[in-house]
């Protein structure tokens, strides 16, 4: 199989793997807020609380994330599809389309996300055409009355209703 065919198959398989959706935010050296939609996100450790995500080397704001020292990961709520699309687009001022504020830790926090992790950079690792960024969680919040967004088959949406019941015989 040719490399291009393998890459297309890789994208197809990964696009069919259900995952959550996040928007990661930071500030540039001059204090301008930046953010992007990310689905390459995972927990790493509980003690200390660490998480990771990755960023493509071609992203114009990469230095804000790899050299800024801090960032916030917003686990999007199921009803934030428009926000997800905006932060995945090439819109210049993405923050003009949403409500947000600067946190006490100096990172932009977008309102109404399911959950938010404010992090300081713990480690960065070069990996192919991406950089893996590991963050240590310094603050977090959750909206317990919301459900997180899912990404599956290149479609964003809400968590489906529960389709199983606990078996009392187990």
C-alpha cells in the first residue's frame, strides 16, 4: 500500500474513533488571545494531574502554546457546535464570536464549556509533524448540568441518550 493510501486509511480509522472535542486557548507574547479546536486530548496522570494534547507544526499560533507556559483546555458542551466550528476555522478573531474572560491564571476562558482545565506547561515533545504538549492542571471547573461534545465520523454532536440499563443480576 502506498504512503498516501495508508495516510488516508489512518485518517478514516481515526475519524471513526469516537472522541471528545476541546478548544485550547492561550495568549501570544503581546497578550492576544488565541485558540483552536483539538480532539487529540487525553489524561496522563492523577498525581500530579497531567493531561496532553497535540498541535500541528503548521498552526500559526503554535508559539503561544509551545512557549507561552500556560493554556486552558475547554471540553466543549454538546450544544457548542458553532463554537467548535469557529475555532476550527481560519477566522481571524475567533474570540469576537463568543463570551470569554481572562482567568486569574492569565489564560482566556470561554463561557459555557462542559469543563475547563487551566494548565501550566509541564513538558513538550516533538512527534512527527506535531508537538505533544503536556500540561499540569492548576485549576479546573465543570458544568454538571451539561453533556460533553463528541466527534465521530467527522461529525460533531452531543452525547447520545443512555441506551443501557444496569443489570441487577451482575
